[in-house]
C-alpha cells in the first residue's frame, strides 16, 4: 500500500514564526503536491514538484515556499506565518505516467495565533 | 481554466438507500479521480477513472469522457459512508499531474 505521512496532525504557531510542514511518501513517486483546504473554498494547490529539486507554483503560492532535496520528501515552508494561513494542509504524491492516482497524507491542521 | 461542478452539494440518506453523485467538467481530461474525505480529514482514493466503468464492492463509477461527466454510485449505504465526496480532474495535455477539485458532495447517512 502507498503510504504518505505528514509530520504533524495538529500544529499551533504564532504570527511571524517560520513553520515547516514535512511530507514523506514511500512509493518512489515522482510527483508530490501541497494543497490547502478551507471551508467554502475547497482544495487549492499551493506548490507541486515533479522531480527532485524541481518545483512549480500552483494556484496560491504567495506566502509559501517548498523544498524537495530527496525524492521521498517534500517540505512546505511558511516563511512568516500569518493568521490567514490557518488551514488544513494536505500533501499528496503520484506517478508521472500510467495510472496517475494521487494518494493523500492524513493532513495537518495548522492554527496561527 | 477547467471547471468542475459536483451535484448535489448535500445529500441525506437513510441507511440502506442508494445514491448517485455527479461530476461535470468543462474540458477534455486524462485523469479523473473520486475521493472520500472522512470526518478526520483524510482523503481516500476511491477510483481512478478517466473513462469507462469500475466497481469496488458497494461503490461503482462511470465516466463518459466524450460528454464530460462522471457518476459515482453508492449502493446499500452505511453510516460509515458519511463524509465529503470529491471529484478531481487533470486537463488533457497538462503537465505534472495537477488536479482540479470540485466543491464536493457532503453525504450524511442516518441509521
């Protein structure tokens, strides 16, 4: 079974703090994704990566950066957390070719005070 | 960009009832997935179905790519089926596997 894990289920941070969210997948997938989910706005793509050290902006990249130094790990960084970044953050991974099923991690609920 | 519309937005069922959820999309796609989000927020992949029909137990899905819609059937519903069902698509010729999600159908199954 594909497994995608995220470093924390719940996280509370203060405004201005630097926040790291980590995601690890164990199926040798090329693609990895970070989404955020907010009531009424659905799931929105923040960043994705199709290879090590490669990254592409999604629909809402402002205020975020990412890092992919190893194939299995994709990190989302909030350089200076703000209250409007309080949200559910979901990581996913998939293959590039063939059946490109995206598999999701359990999510991280981030509260920025 | 591609639009993904799901209907109905909300659905309440008695245990044992059947239901059909619909997903319309506005452009040709090469990837379509159905997900179930449980009450704890976990998104579970149900089907990868860019075209054709698949079945998995009480669930089945059909995508008619030429008419740009997909249907998810739930038969003999159980309380554990409650949650939000999402349809997500990847536009054809897109790179990188980016999915666009619909707004979801919130299903509540009553005992």
